[in-house]
C-alpha cells in the first residue's frame, strides 16, 4: 500500500492557524477532493473536527486520537496508533492511503511514507501549525503543475 501525505503549505511552512486553513483557494480544494476521493484517509482528531463536512464523502475516514474512547462524528473509525490506522486502511484494498494531517500526524508519518502530494501556496501567512522539515535530497519531484498561482507537486521517496 502506498502511503501518501497530502498537504497545502505556505511559502513560510504554515499549514494551519487556530485549527483552520488560513487561505482559500478553490483550485486547491478541488485538487484535494479529486486526489483523495475513493481512497482511505487518515486525519488527526483536531484536523478531522475542522472539516466542514464530516466524514469526507467517498472515502473511508480514519481518525487518530490518543483517547481510545473518542467517538468521531459521522461514523469515522478511530484508532490510537498510526500502525493500526494503516492496517485498517489496507483492508480497503485500494492500494493507497492519504495522510491529511495535522502537523503532529505529518511528523509521525513522514519517515514511513512513500509519496507527498503538496500544494505550494505562494504567500507567507501567520499560523500556529507547520509542515515538518524534510530532506529534499531523499525525494524526487515526479510531477509538477501550476494553476491559479498554486504549484501542485508530487514527490516520491528515492
């Protein structure tokens, strides 16, 4: 199973502010929907709770929480470890799982993933959540396109 991080990142590394996305780019939201639809997705509890629509339609929604008694709205399945979440995603037999964040989940997953699908936001923004640093020499950019000021890039681990 291919493990893929998907994230939108400002030019100064911000991915969120006060549990929300600090920008609005319809092209990025469309890209996210089109890319993840049909695949299992893993999100941390705070990220899941920030979704306007819960669960995300057309996807198995998996939530990571330290609280084993947490009950996710909308019937998303809850796990307390990334490994258990991967095992559940693998049972869907879709061949891929997307990790949706937030920052702590990205940090946990980064060493284990095969691919990153990143939207590069062309502005610096204020925020309190940042994408973890990653060693660019460990990754090949295999796809890149621009739309509406945004750059959509896919990176695969070397």
